[in-house]
């Protein structure tokens, strides 16, 4: 996190409106980015964003990246017919607007605050200048981009190699680490609609609903109003078992 | 390029075996990475790699990235049943091994030299140390990673939103800028087999062969032994026309 959520009394506000904490318990990587956001040369703008507000549209000029302090942002890929595909569910410690770093002219994605959210908008031209003086922050952003790239390539591979059930299981496990998931006694509660899940898996809503029913019948998942309750570890081992029996069929074993 | 290919006489070899050029015509971004590779603290290893040699396997520990000076490297995503999907066609100025930067334990991809190739292998632990002193190189790698991420997300979106023909057209245009393409009077000659193209598009070889036949019948492409000749601009406008007539059908226009 860029700020320490549980210690509001230790949080000070600097003249840019960004917050920081004096806690030494902050992870090194995170404090590197928190320090970055304190640099007045960034011309960073801290903002309260209401639920439902769009941070950027696919056709908007990619000029800024957005660091999330509190709340939740979801990014979507939208095609020319306004079909959307959920790409990332982001929360505190996360950031979006990657296209701006690649000097892509347009974002190519939509980012929307799902709940009341606090972000810092950083103009990318200033950011690139400042990063030349703060190499540790540049290295940290580079590592996080490489992580996003690995996730994206795994996602694309899944679309080619995996069937819908495998992709659904992997997507549920991935989102169980996201800002949309809250731990509970059974594992996690994931706040997502069938439609949004279908957009992430890349299939029709009806297909996802059917697959979720099958998981429910196997006691691997409970469904509720706009939420799913499951144990990610159980889904992971179920997916591995499925993979093995699938291989056995293919190999005649 | 990390070296200026046409001016061998001006190329000097430093004690690490990396080459550099004194030409001021080198692009700024490229010289930043060329300068990086000269740093002895990197412990970089320049190597001649014969055609067909694998640089890394998906299951190998991701410890190094590879900068390409000459030749061609292709990266593949391989699933548990050894089905491969072509991800990138890389040449001079390019690099691979992105997983190492994300501190992913394994590469998750295969990289293979397609022709006799010259690369510099850079251990990532040393690289991250050196980048903390060479922020411009860190920023440049960050930008290139952001570009790779945009390409990967566009690719995944294509797998969900586009039909096979659209994906084939986009893939041909993308590869027309790659190391596998050589400019000629008609546009480019792309050296690729139907099987490799199918792996990139994410469909069966038969599907790609059929689609190529249709493009040939429309005089948009010529096929030869392991190569395709076409004008990328013509394919791009054909794809746009196709998209428009497709939208018109959907919207009843």
C-alpha cells in the first residue's frame, strides 16, 4: 500500500495531497513508490473518485497513470462493438494506465472505479523525467510491468489452450487475490456478477452461469447476490485433478 | 540496434565481448541500452547461437534476459501437452526473457534461435543492481515492457473479439514489422510456415491454410515455400473494410 490503512493517526498529508506513513513496516518496494509520489516535480493530483466514475476511456489520449490508495478500479478491454472484457481488478498498491508508459497514443482500455476510490493521477511526461532521478522507482515499476506482462501472456495462452471450465477456475483463483475478494472462514468472498466473470473468462454469461452451477453441485462454491464464496486452494487442486484426467484421456492412459 | 550493422569498421569490441559504435546516428533509446550492456558489473556474456538452439525452456529458472544483436529468436508459449503458440518474432534491438524481470520463478516460455544468432545474456540479479545506477536504461526497459504489455493485451482481446480471419490479418501485419520480414517491391516477404502462423493466430493449421488461400484468390497475398509475400498496407485496409461490413451486418445497416 502507498499508505498504511490501519494507522490513520500516523498518516501525514504533504503539499501535493499525497499521503505517507512513517511506519518502517512498509514493504521496501511499496515505500519506493510511496516516496516517488511525494516528489513535487511529478505534478501529481490526488483525487476522490465516486463509485461508477470512469478514469479513462479506450479512445482517450494516454497521458497519465493512476496509483490507487483506497477503493477498487476495474479495467476493461472494449472492442468496436462495445463488447467489454474485464482485464484487471485493482486495489490499494495497484496502478493502471500502462499504455501511457509505452507511449501508446490511446489507453485502449477503460478504467472504472467500482466503489468510492482514492487515486493519484500522475502525468506520464513528468513521471518519466522524475524516474530518471529515482532509479529504484523505475526498477520497481519495471518489475510490476513484467508481472503484468506474464499475467497477460498466461491469460492469452489460456484462451488458446484451456477449455471454458479451466479458464473459469483459473480466473476465480486469480481474482481471489484481487481487491474484489474478502477473506472469510470458507476462503474468500468474491464480489462479481456472472456477466463480469463471463467478460473476464471470455465466454457468454450463460456459459459461466452453467459452469458455476456445476461447481456449486460439487460443493466447490456457493453463489449469492453478486458474490461467490469459495476456497481458492480447493479450486486449484480441483483444476489440477481435472487437468490430469484430461491428459489421461488424450494420452489413452 | 545495439550495434550499427552497416559500419563494421567502426565497431569496437570491449572486454566483455559486447560491441558498440561511435556513430552519433544511433537512436537515443537504443544507445541507452547499448551503453548498459557495456557495464562490466553486468557480468554479461555475448554468445553465438546456432540455428535451432533453444535459449531457454518454459520450465527453466528465469535468471537472465537476452539482448539480440544479430539473427532471429522466436518465443513460444507451450502448454502441458506440448502445444506451442508463437508469441514474438525478435531480431536486432529486441530482447526476451521478460519473466526474469518479474521475479517469476520460471520462464514459462520457450525461446529458440531460428537462424545463426548473436545474443548477450544478462543475469537479472546483476541487471537490477546496475539499473539502479543507470536510470535511463531502467526507464527505457520499462517503456519497452509497457509496449510488450499493450501488444499482449491486444492479442488476448483479439482471441475473444475477433474471428479467425481478422486475427490472421492482424498477425500478418504485426509480423510484417518483425525480424522474419524482408522488404521487397510488393511490400514484404515474411518467412513463416503455415504451422507457425497457425500457432500465432491460435487456430488449426488447416484453418490458416484455407484463409491464406482465400487471401491469395483476392490477390492480397502470394504464397511460396515457407514464405508469404504481401503488402501490409493493403491487408490493413482490407481488414478495416471487412470490419465495417461486419459492423453493418450487426447493426442492420
